[in-house]
């Protein structure tokens, strides 16, 4: 990881509501002890990885050597890109939190290599996700996921611009460009940025710069150079096919993910003058997260547990293989201690996000559901 320091000392009020967090942790500890299951990945996760990896290799090989027509080639490109997406969701996310194999070096290697297949630098993604977003989710100036985004207003503390009035309309085409933006723009900005949300004086080692450019070169070779040399299509045709495939994968990624924090059901934290947030870490995680279909076996399997977002924030060092059980335990503890637990289904989550975008484009300080912006 890079050298960095935090911008300022921000603290949760962990003396408040400690009973809820203690109760959740006790329930989880008892379940792991009684079931004998490890906190890391189960064989099911590696089976998924083989399946999605095999689908990606099969689609890519058929694309190169099967002499497909234009529509078939486009379908294979989409299949390859979507398979890689779900491979990363099910392996790299756990690995980024060192919750996959139990070996930090192995997890970092898996995480970095798989992200490079999508053209995204895993090292930089891990930095902003683990060291910023997971520390202070939905806290303006401390969460990289809501900072540095002028196109779409995702925080009530960000200034409202005239174009935000229509953000609920242009968000969908913007989301389709998430992959391309991450590869070409966001990674480059983050590599040279010395301050990122709650992190400042960021310094990367020479090896990270070398890895950055080698990873980008490998992606360009696999996505464009090899297909141009092997297939009977021009580079511009291959580029269009990639843009379509990346757009489909981007929407399949962002639409189920973004409501987990940005919805009219989730709340936002505010740092008081004395440097404190209003809640304990655990209650803040509950207020700022939205679960969708947390007990649905298929969605949890497909999306690597991202639908069980409260469990992910309370137990980031645990593999998503256990999130359905942990979500049930969290629900019991939340009900017992009167802590809000935001839940809906997938359609409800997406609808909630677009209602959020609509309100954020028209109001400076909206209220979300029963929770106002969390303030000390």
C-alpha cells in the first residue's frame, strides 16, 4: 500500500449504541464457532471463479478463432466482458479486503491480476475503496465514492449545479461509460492525485507506476491489438464492439451497486465542529447502507454478496460466502436494539436510487425516508 496520512482526525461516537455492535459480533462469532466454517472463501467461491473464468476464455477464444459474423461477434464480446465482471465481483472484491484465501499476498495478487483484465488498476481501486470508502461511507470529504464528481450530485453537502436538475435523466447513459471512464480517466487522475477524500500526501512507489502502465498495456493488447491482428474486422469495428460490451457490463455493475449507498433510504454523515460523527461506526454503517434481496440465494451468488451491503460493511474481512447468514443475524440484532436496517428488492433499490437523483437535483438539503442527513 502507498504512503499517506489522513486529512484530519475524525471519530465515530462509538460509546453510543455499542450494544448493537457487540450483539452482532457475538452472534457472528457463535455461528462461525458452531458451524466450523472459515471466515474466508468456501469451495463454492472457487467453483464460481472457474465457471466465470471459463466462460470468459471460451467467449474470447470463439471471438478470435470462430470467425463469427458481426452480431455473433458482438454477443461474444458482451459475454466475455460480463463474465469478467462477475469473476472480479466474486473474487477480487473479497481479495481486496483480504477475505478470500487467508493469505494477504495471494489475495493482493489475485485482486490485481483480475482487475487488470478489465483494464482497471486494482491497486488504486483498493486504495480508495478500503482506505477511504469503507472507513467513512457517505461522509462528504471523507468518502472517495462521493468526492470529485461534478457530473452527478451524490451528496447533500455538494453544491447543486444547474445541470443536476436533469441528472436522473442523463445518469443512465453516464453509467454506461463507467468502465471506459475508469480505465482512461479515473485511474490516471488517481495515480497522480496527492489528496483523495480523507487521504493526503499520497506517495506511490516506483513499482506501482510500473505496474500501472504494464497493466494498461496488457489490457490494450488483449482487448484491441490481438483481435485486430487475428480477426477479420478493422480496429474501429473492434473498438465499437468493445464500447457496447463495456457499456452493458457497466450497467450490470452500477445499477445494482450504486443504490446500496445512494438512495432515498440511506443517510449521510456530517462531521461536527469537534471532529465527530453522530453515530457509532456500526450504526453509521447501517444508516448509510441499503440491502436489496439479502436472502435471495441467486442474487447473492451472482453479485458476490454486494446486495448484502450492511454485512459487507460490518464484516469486510469476511468472505461474501457467509453474507446471507450474517444478514439474518444483523436483522435480528437491529430489531432487538432499535437500529434501522434498510432493505428492499432489486427493482426497489434501483427505483430508490433514481428518486434520490431526482431529489438531489432539485433540493439543497433533502430528507431521505425517515432519516435526515446525519448530523452531530
